[in-house]
C-alpha cells in the first residue's frame, strides 16, 4: 500500500508514522511527503528518514481548485492508495475529496464533533472542558466532519497548563495515527454511513 503524507509544518505526526512503518508495525510504503510550504520542517525530517519530499507551490496556481487538480493528477500518477493529512493547513476541495473517496485520513486534536478548526486545543482549554482528546477520521467535503475511525480522550486536570495539554495530545496523536493507518492497510475498516466498523 502506497501512502502519501501531506503536511505543512513541523511534521511530528509524519515522523511517528514513518517510524511505525520502519519498525514493521504498519505494513505500508510511505512513497512521498508532499508540502505546500517550501520551508516546512517536515522536509528536513523526510530528508533525515530518506523519504522522498515534494514541494508544490500553491502561488503558481490561479485558484485553490487548480492547485488541487494538479495534486490529484500527481498523486494518481504515483499510484497512491491512501492520503494521510498530517498538519496540512489547506482545506481540500470537493473535487480532491471525490477523487480519493474514503482514501483520505486526517487527525484532529479534539474529540469531534467538538472544537472543530485549527485552534482546537486552545478552544477546549479556554472553554473549561474537563475532557478533550484526539480523533482520526476519514475526510469528506466538510471541515473536520468525516466518519470517525478512532478517538481517545484526555482529562484536563486542574492546574494543567496549555503547553502541558498540547504535549499530552501530541503523545496520543503519535500513537493513534499509526494505529488507524495500520487498520486501513489491513483492510479492517468498513464505512457504513457515518459509522466506521473495525472488523
């Protein structure tokens, strides 16, 4: 199974997945890392792990749709079986999602459907939530909305700082994302409407 990881930033989730693949815990091939940011640190991680790294500059395209069309064409040519979003800070067009229906996974640092968006950890913390967590889900045409694969909760204890909560969430992400990819690779996920069965 060929995986493409799409990332825009630091790349800690990418590295956690790459290490799980390298250790044989996930039976898959990370064919490439694709980023929309030339200076994204994920590119250095990819170089260190000897994984092919592709930068596609969105500024060279007239629209988001044109950019997405180019990505779809490229990823299909590369025979990608699963797309893994790991901090890819772009909302995918419906054309992209349709081209890889039920073949795109995303990770979100909250228990969806609560606290959607890119400031989820801070929102849960500021809201005074007692519990937050991590969600791995399939991507559909809406933001942070697709069928949920795995979730794990984290208690927000009294006195916990925001950086401490962020650290806890990242630790859970680095465990949960490789597990979700492993289940997908082993064909153990069945989508039935909004529900994902693990068989």
